[in-house]
């Protein structure tokens, strides 16, 4: 399974697109409230700069999530067929 795109949405949701046609909405806000190093993502300009590489989504050196975390905590918008 591989990331093919990420899209910042409202309310600190990142929509993650995978190469098996799955789409997952990952709620970053839960992590912002739980882990202090993610607090900079409350800045909407930074949040909208989400990027991806290999199996990670990231904003900078301190703020990233691995695909395993996204699969475990995210909500499937569309599951693979």
C-alpha cells in the first residue's frame, strides 16, 4: 500500500489517497490536543502545506505521521474494492 496524494480539509482533517483506490480521512486534531509537538499545526497556513513521501505525511521535521498510524486511526471514506 502506497500514498499517492494528500489533501488538507476543514477542521484539521487530512484526506489520504492510496494506490489501492482507498481514501482515508485522518483527524489530526486529536493528535494536536494529545501531543504538544504537533501544536504548530493549529496554524492553518502550515496545516495546508501537508505533503507526503513514501509512507509518511508531513509538514516539517517535527510533524509527521506514518501510514500505519493513519490506517489505524483514520476513517475510510472509500475502502479498496
